[in-house]
């Protein structure tokens, strides 16, 4: 990631990677028009949540079909070990909203329905 940002992203942008191999052909053109570089700091800057954020329901969906590098493995490990989070794994690449939207919606709907605040 850092190398790609240095070589192709002016040092601060991560160029988009190729679409995952499980992307349906019918979705490639639509997805390509919406992809762009991502700021490197979205991976390197800490997010400071307010105290009340810890009381909100939280779900982590880890896509286990890893592409060029496992950018989310360490985040997934932290989420899996956090008692306040619901953790799911999907046999998908990074775009389950494209490749398996029905299953993704099913998981998130179940979590919302189980949430004490719903």
C-alpha cells in the first residue's frame, strides 16, 4: 500500500486495485465508474470515538477471500476479540455488497433485529 501510494499516488493516495475476481461481469462497468484513489491516512490515522460510541451496536464483516494483501486482518482480529462487537466472516472478497448482497443484508438485518436498541 505504501509503495503504491509513493509510486502512483503522489505519496498520499492509494490507487484503486483491480476488481476482485468474484465480481460478476455485469457489475464491472458500474463498479469501475465509482472507484477512485483512497487517502492513505484512512489506514494510518486513529479514529477517536466519543464515549457514547461504545454503547452503540457494532458489527464487523470480515471477507476471507484475500486479494493482493490482507489490509483488514488486524482490524478483524481486534473486532473478533472485542466483547461489544458482533463478528461475521463471509467467503467473499472485499466487495460483498456487489458479490453477495443478499447474504450481507441478511447478516446485517439479523444484527439489527438482535440489537437491544431496535
